[in-house]
C-alpha cells in the first residue's frame, strides 16, 4: 500500500502545481450581487494561543471571541511568512512574499507594479483608507534609509492613510519607554523623532497619548462614518502586541496575578480587543454591519523571547516568530459577515493570508484586465466558509530570507504534508504529516524519502516561479 501511495502522492504534487499555473490565467471573479464594505484587521506578533477563541482562558478578548462566534473561526490559518513585512504584502496582493521581493523586514517596499486589494477596490468605486502599521515601505520620503524605500499607502491605492513605517510602543507611541535599550533609543527620548505617525504624509502630533490601538481607532471611526453611504475598504493594522509591549495601569490590573511582562502583553491585547468592540458597535449603530465583511488575523507567530519565557503563546504548536515551524506561521483568525457567514462556523481547512485578495475579488466581482494578469497564489475562502469544500486547491509556500545573516528558511504544505527547511541557510530539511503530527514531533524525511524528494522539487519549482516574478515577469510597463 505504501509503495502505491508514494507515486500517487508525487503525481498529486505535479498535478497541483499544474492546476496552480492554470488557475492564474483565468478570471478570479464570479458575478457580484452587491458591494459590501471590507475591513481587514491585523494584530502584530499575536500568537495562535494568545486569544480567547483558541482556548486561552486567562486572556480577556471578549470582542474578538464574539466576532469568531458570530461568524467563522479559522482553526488552521497561516501567515505567508513567520514575520511581519512579507506577510503584510501577501494580504495586499494574494501572492507569496517571494514573488514581490519583500523577504524580511526592512528589505524593500511594495512595488508599484503590484496590484493591491486597495487598487482592486478603487476600480470598483470603493473609498479606501489605511490605519496603523504599514511596514511594507517608508511612509515619509525623507526617512527612506539604507534598508528601505519610500513606498507609502498612497502609492498603492489608498485614498487616505494614518500610518507608521514600523513599530511603535503600544502605549504612548511617541515616547521611548522606560527600560528600553534597543535600536539606539534611550528611555524618555522621542520615539523615532516623536512623530512616527503621518496622516497623508504629514506628521501627526495631536491625540498621540495613551493606548496606541485607541489612537488608531480614533482615526478609523470617522472614516467609516464619512463613508457609510458608499462602499469602503478600511485596513486596520494594529501594533499590539509587538514590542515595545506596554499596557495602561488599568489594563494591567486585570492581570495582577500574572508577572509584569505578561500583564503588559495581555493588557495591550485586551486594549486592542476593546477597539475591535468599538468598531463592531459602530457598524451596528450605523446599521451597516450586514453589508460589511470583517476579517481578522495576526501577521505571524509570537515573539521569540516572550515565547521562550512562557509569556506569549503559540498554543500547542512548535516554534515562534522567525521559525518555519507551525508556531511561527499559524495565527489566530476569524471573520464576520452577518447574514452571509453563519454564526458558529469553524473552518479546519488550511487557509492563509494570501487568500484575502482572491476572496475579496470574488465577493466584489473584480476581474484582472488582460495586461494585468499574473500568478495569484491564494484561493477564495468563501466556499470553505459556506461548507461547499473542505479541501485546498493550491499548495502554500512560505519563506524568510536574510542571506547576509545566513537565514534562508522555506516551507511548503501540500495536503497534509509539510516540508520545511529551517531558517538557517545550512538548515536541516524536515518532513511532517500534519494530519497525524500537528505539533511536528516526528520527522519523516528518512521514512518517506520519495515524498520528501517530490515535495522538495515542488518547493524549488515554486521558488523558481517566484524568482521570475521578482525579476519582472509579471510587470507590464
């Protein structure tokens, strides 16, 4: 039986690769029935286990828990990379990070040749706004340094943006916090000049004290109120709980039985959750919740050091941020669309941040113009959400590369099988059957060499395809 299954698996891999190449040449869209509002929410470094709806009974996340209960919880949702910038680009484009060349943080900006969700929706007469941590390009031209380029949201389809280039403290975001020693900042000094946020290119100095998630939502709510009578896209990318991790005294008191670092981590997540609740309440107050689909996920697994200390959690999964194991890639995720997504739905099929683009394309009836057609690596989530399928038609390919630091991790998941190369350039290859071994405890490289070799070839083929994209194959000027 095993001898029979090995060649069958190899053939399946080849067929899936062929299906992938064919699907990228056809329209993404079905005929639309309406133009629902789209809200994309992302947290930063929030582990799979750092949320109530994934079983954490210590953390207080009632609004995200209610959102998952009122819609769909994605049980196995993957970031496209085990760190921030590559994943963020995948949300915008529906493409693997290696296609558009953002392989790590601060290694490039989003290319204007990419078609983003915002550009897609602008072509459908949506008003588009971005709020929070951008991190796929510098937001102020003068800040573009040796490791980044000026590529703000306004270059990629957003009508308005209230954005930072990268991380800020999760409380009092303009001030370097006490005890902070990284990145050349001294406690009490202005954080990145004291005005890390820009509103459509202009520094913002008002309403910059207190919880950062509240500061962001203070800009989101007016945007929604102003656009309640027309279709809109609001992309809300929180900084919580990325370092510097800070919470208010009020939030910390909720977790007084925990040690200080966990008080700050859980406290800033709860503060973010309150702002999600504020958003959901506003949609209902404006009576637009039934015409609004809200997606939520994190950008990667929990921060390395906090996880090792038992402060942050990837749940039962192996690994954390910057690692190709499940703990670095799996993230909490849910979506809500009253009247369309049935309350209490759970999707156990493996999904990914690359799936947002094709899902939104099908929801809104978007079609590529012939000159813009390109490989799209994601799939439409709605057939899974509506129970029409429990399989994924395309493989998932993950990567994280900083060759100067000897980092070159990759992974591929096809069906239930996962092949990974650990992040170090000389990293060991490992093979896991996630259906039997979700926590990656038993390496099958020696037991199943034919499957390992077949998946290795498929991973190399995807890597080569992505390199062609990076080198300009997908851009028509």
